[in-house]
């Protein structure tokens, strides 16, 4: 196991102590060798299991660094690469104090490299995306008279992908294909609206300005959102998670749950260890991240929801994740908050902002797979100001010449000078 630490904070990391629980440090790659990691620098240390002809143990250890030399503010790294991997693979706990963000990736396999990045806490956002501007102006509320796919059809296709053994262990059975039309007002088309909003953003356009959802099945926008709804469930990929994570037999924490292929980690682990890093990486790369919210543990998958993550802030172990929620058009203050410290029990995901009371509990968050951009119908062109904000990542209340910047004859010339 190699561990690489990149210090992107403005203060040095000073080695405090280390502990080897299983195996040995690899000579000469001791943590104490990287006694000080200066701002902007990267350091590495390594560990390996015990050997006797062949490997006899895995390797597990812990390292503490004082941030800025202050023992009251520590970066803690715990790694465990067992000889025989469990359903969790290699496991890690990387913690930083409030005011700092510790992120990591990699580290799987028997010859693994874990990469850790330490930064000061800051809100990080996809350039140019604001829900009140780039989201639909109407809410996720639809006429029950519109023809559409039914939940029963979707359920049975997801069940086919889940497989019979896993479905049996989780108490999931087939239903009638026509059960529960998705476009009933009580069910909504949140996944289609989420993917469609991503499509308009990818095309450099704004969604149509209508403030009411389409009421005709001949409306091109309705047809597009309906088709994207089916796409959002990723039926032939990992969409079976909608069923698996919604089962009353699926565990919230790490211990005592049914071991089934592909469904071997509790909802808290899925949220904090598997999916949150994927969402964070999307936003860091400037990509919107579509989310599935599991809001039931009774297989009532119509209660689940899909939203779009576009910004986050992590302070210590507390994550704040800003979302475009199509149930609340025009709202820029909506975010989800959860603590990633511990996964032994259920994860506590709390809504903040102008959410209304009575929203259902969120049992689990996962990143939706299967998104590929499609060409949306219609749409509005971005204004010059919106183009500039998307390209530069800066907010402009007025045109460039009004904020004291030279204004070349063309927008291209001005953008190249920024």
C-alpha cells in the first residue's frame, strides 16, 4: 500500500506519530521520512504485509499529521488492506478538522496507491450553473391524464438486471407491468427533468421560459422529458440500485446485513464512502452530478426522487451539497447536509434552505449512472453576461465596461483578456 499526500493548504503538515497494526512499513518509505509536507508539496509513504514464502498478513496502519504544526488540528489517515479482501475491498478513514477538506481516491487492490488531497474549506461549484436560471421554471407536477410508462414496467426491468438470487434475498417480487403510471401527479417525472436540465446546460442553452408543465402528450418538451425519465433509471446498467436500496431488508449500517452479489454495503457506506467521492469528483471537474435520493425502505420506489448536484462545501467531516430540486423551481438555497465520519449506523441526511416541512427521510444518496447528453427541444440562448460567467467562473452584475474593465470590440477579445 502506497499513500500519497498532496498538501494544497496554505500551511505545512508536520508528522506527529504513526502506528502499524498489521504488516510493516516499507523501508525506506516511513511516514516519519515525510516529516514535513510544505504547502504545494506531495509526500509518500508505504506499507506491506508480512511475508513467509508468501504473504501471511495484509497491512493496516494509522498516521497523524499536525496541520500548521498545531496538534489541536490533525489530519488522520487510517488504511487497511487485508490479505483476503471483504466486500468492502481496502478501507480507509481520512479525517481533517473543521476548516479543512480531506479528499481521497484510489487505493484498491493488492498493489494499491491511495491519493489524499488536503485543502482549506471552500464552496466549490460548476461554473455558470444556477438553479433559478438553468433549471426549469415549472415544478415537477404533471397531469394524471398524460400517457406514459408505468412504474410496473420499470420495476420488472430493474428486477431482471438485479438477478433472481439478490431479488429473493431482498424480498423483491415481480408486479404487473401496468402498475402505477409514472406521470400521475403524485409520482412525477423528476429523473427526466434532471437529465433534461443537464442537456440544456450541455447545449449552452436555458430551458424554455414556461412556468407551467406541458399538458399535451404531443408537446415536444413533454415527450423529451418522458424519454429522459426512462434514461435516468439506467435500466441496463446500475439502475437495479433503485430496487435494492429501497428494500426493507437492505441495511442502513455496516454490520449484520445480508450478503448478496453487488449489494454488500450498507446505505451509509454507499452514501459516504462510495458515492460522495464520485459526486465530489464530478463537481471538481466542472460536471453536474445527477443524484438518486432513496426516500423509502418499503420498496415504494415511486417515493424516491432525483435531483442535480452543482456545488459543495466540506468542512472536516460535514458535507454540504447544493442541489437543483425540480420540486422547488427558482430556488438557489437548497442543500443537503450529512456527516461522513461513521458508517456503522444509518446516515443522517438533512435538508436545508427553503424546503417545506414534511419532506420524507433520505435513507441513501447515490450518483445516477448512464447520463449521455441529448439534444433538447427549443430552449433559450444565454445572455452575454451568462456566457461570461460560465466561461470565467466570475459573477457579473453589469456588463464588463461597467465594472472598470476594458471592453474590446468583440466578446471573444474580451474573454481572451480575462
